[in-house]
């Protein structure tokens, strides 16, 4: 199997397709072969995206970006506080 990077949209579409194929009576191995992914990848996708709708995934990505931005702000503020404490120690 080739190494491909799938977008969240593609993953959700493939999981929907997998549900349909399982409804037709195919086994997990057959479904994975049809989707061209490993069994491990399939289960990782189900754990992360199982039952999610496209809008929920987009919101999750937006929240992850916002969380990264806020973490950077906190780190910058902690550095500023540390620098100010060092400066204050030198004056006394």
C-alpha cells in the first residue's frame, strides 16, 4: 500500500464508504483493501473521526489552531515575566 496523506474530509468520506461496505456484509479486511488503507489506519481513523460529521471536524481543526495560538501567547507571557523578574533582581 502506498503512503498517502488524507485530509479529514477524505477520511470521513472513506469511513462512510466503509460503513456502507460493512452493511453489504464485507469483512474489515475486505473493506480496508477496498479503501486502500491498512487495518491499523482504519482503526486509527475510527478512533479519531468515527461518528463525526464534516462540520465537526472543521470545528475541531479550528479549535486546535486556536489552542496552539493561545499556548504561544502564554509561553511568550511566561518568558516576559521571567525576564522582568531577572531585571528586578539586579536592581536590588
